[in-house]
């Protein structure tokens, strides 16, 4: 593969895949055992919604449940990672924007980190939206063609 050898998956990759599947399998097995034991969840508003338990109610195929769970969690990790990478890339290319963001958040304390306070940081919000814009445009172009 020459210069493209980094694309090959080595033993560490396969060991990592085995590790995460084993971890996920353990939780799927616990959910399925709970189903098999006839444990019925209490019908109350205080009950926690546990995704694997709800999925196990619909499907008892272990391998399918494992794959579905991994897809849910990888999608939830990859999307914000790509979006934030693009925002940081844009900020690195526009130091004047980075300075305005730093000026806007200067003086914030840990106690200030509430949802409402973070949403009120208008320039930060606009910079994040602008950083995500090229990704959206690329998706539109992709779907148009």
C-alpha cells in the first residue's frame, strides 16, 4: 500500500472493535436477561428510559441489538465531532473572530455556565452557526447533484 498503508487496519483496530462489542454485548445480555426473567418495568413517570431495555422489548436478536446500539452511539459522537472540527478550522483561519469570541466570554465563571447564559452569547452562537454553514452547503450540493 506504500504511502496509503495508514488505511490498513492493524491488530490494535481489531482488538478495539472486539473490546467495544464485548462491552456492548454485556449490556445487551443484561437487558435480555431482564426480559427473560419477566421483570416488568413499573409504569410510573419517575422511571428512567434506558435505550437498551426499550430496544430489547422490540428485538431479542443479540447481534442485531449490538449493531443498533453501536450505530446510535457512534452517530451521536461523530456528528458533533465533525461540526466542532469545522468550527475550529474556521476559527484558526480567522483570528479576528477568535479574538471577538474571547472578548465575549472573558470574565465568565463556572457559575455563569448555565444553558441560558451560554445561549445569550450571541457572537459565539453566530460563529458556531457560520462554522457549520460550509458543511450544510456541501450537503445541499451533494444532494442536488
